[in-house]
């Protein structure tokens, strides 16, 4: 029996790690794969080039697929700014749910600037974006999901409500 894989996607600062942690607190058997943590191992001095992004996103999809095939439930906590990576996960992972955390860039930037050091997330992402770095939503594209199973406006919906919406979708696979 394959486990469930949730890909929580959205701009940096949209609330992906917060929502992932909230789900894990309610459903402790989920394993969280965080792109920020994977990147530190796979690309310790990241360039954020297209080829590097392709490699790390394919790696996280493969890891989620493998864990799922062993019966584990998995959360992918990753921006996944290009739709093709999320579509790849949907194609190869049987019980896949895409969760889109929608949030205005200005609010994401405010959140990111004030967040504490957590989950290996880099600091100053939006400052770097203003300086020309390839930040999704600034100088790199963010391709919004076309038909995610769940869309949550994180500037309007509470964490508790967000988790409830996601749990409703998870029950579809149980």
C-alpha cells in the first residue's frame, strides 16, 4: 500500500513549513522532506541555476516516491516554482496531493524578513531577489498550480483552518 504524498507549494514565506509542521503535529506519521534541508546536503554552495534546481527537485520527487512506495506518508515542503516538477510527482506517485499556499509577494516578503532561523531556510531571500538573485516571484518564475487539490489563501485563512482543509483531502485516500 502506497503512502500519501502532499506537496506543499507556494512562494517563499507563504507558510509552507508552518503548514507542514501543523500537519505533522496532527498526523505524526508523516515524514517531512524540506527542500531547504536537502539543498544543504546536495548543493552546499547553491547557485540556484536551472540545472541545479532541476537536479534537486527531481531528487526530492524521487525520495518522496520511494518513501511512499514503502508505505510512508510524506510531505514535500518545497517552493517547486516550476509546474513540471510537481507534474512529475503527480505522474509517478499514486497517492499525490498538491497543496497550493497562495499569498501576495509583499506579505511573503514581510513574513520572510521577520521569521526566526528555522528549517534551514535561508535568510534575506527577498532582499537577495531585489539585488537580482533568481528568487521565485521576483526574478524567477513561479508557475501557479493549475488544478491543485487544495488552494489556501494564507493571508486570509488561519493555520487551524488550513490544516482542516488538507486533512479533509487526506481522508479521501484513507
